[in-house]
C-alpha cells in the first residue's frame, strides 16, 4: 500500500512538470510567430511599414524629405513640378483684358479695322493699358500706323467710314486712299501748359493730309481764297468731326494747329465739346 501511494505521487509530479513544459512550448511558439510578423521596435511605437520611395515622375530636389505617404501624395501642389500646374504664373494680356476692351475690339473687326494689339505702355504719367496699332480702316490706309486706345481707334474709324469717305465722294467723286497722320500716342503736355495732352493717353490723333483714290492729296492747311471745293471739304471734316470727338482743333484756331486737324475724346464735365 505504501509503495502504491509513493508511485502515484511520483506520477503526479511528472504530469505537472509535463504540463508546465507544454505551456512553455506553446508560449515560445506564439512569441516566435509574432516576431516573424514585424521588424520594428514595438516598445518605440515605430511600426516598420514600407510605403515606398519618392517616384522619379514627381522630382522634389529642393524640398525637404518627408516620410510615409507624404512622399507619394504631397499635400502642397507647389511641391511638385510634373503632377500639378503652377498657379502663380501670370496670365497673358488677352486673358486679363477687361470685357469692355474685348467688346471694343469686336467693334473694330466689325468695321474692318486692321490693327494689332501691342504691349502696354507706361511712361510716368503717360501710357495706355491696352493699346492698339491701327494700320488701316477698311480700304483706307493709316500712314504711318497709329498707336491709340481702342476707344479712340473705334471713334476715328466710325468717323472715317460714316463722314470722311462720303464727304470725299460727294466733293471729289473719289474714295479715300490714305490718311496721313502726324501724331498718335506721344508722351507730352499741352503746349504752354502743365496739363498732360490727350496724346499722352492715346486718346488723340493729328491728321495732316487726306489722300484720295484719284491722286489728289488734300493738305489740311488753310486753303487759298478761291479753293472752294477744298474749303467746303475741310469745313465738312471739321463740323462732322464734332459729332464724334469731344475736341476738334484745326487751322485758324492757333499757330500750333496751323497744319493739321487735332481730334481727341477727352472726357469733360457736362459733355462740353471744343470744336474750333
């Protein structure tokens, strides 16, 4: 009986050691399995997750090296050169042109004005934001080409088509071949005054002579006593111009205007017009 009881105690101790060993083997296997899943430091909270390197298609040589998804999907569009457009590039003058300027150019085209847009002019107090250079009004050449604001160009074109050409056909039975101008845009003050001339704004044009298709070249200077047809034609030019321009000055007004007609569209109070 004593021997049997001793054998049972030995067997129990053996079973307990076996269970402890088995538990240890299971725990060791679990730790090994977990260790095989990551190469990171669990205690440092830095999981080793490879999100890839920066691609060559989106170079960033001058930007700081970011980790993680920031490399692949930058939150700032200016960080990339290929994947995103740069929004700070200036727009072309045409895109920046106000609607009124675009409408004015459409009117020039409707009247058959031959022109080109030129670079903005800024000279101290003088200048034109959106100048046009007019080389012809329909079949009528502008010699030399005149640099003006679009508004002045459209006003002069309307006067040429509606008044000047009909007057030439009525008086001389001929169309107008060319308008010879002496000054369009020019940065200067009014002679004898400290006031900026409308030429300095691109709102004025000086006409020296009018060339007809029949070969006549009508000089604007005051005609002779018996030049009735020329006198009548120039009187028409002056009077009809006052319907379009706010200023029409010519021979007989003063010495500075002895050899040309000055036309401008100066904005005056109460709609006042100077026609002399």
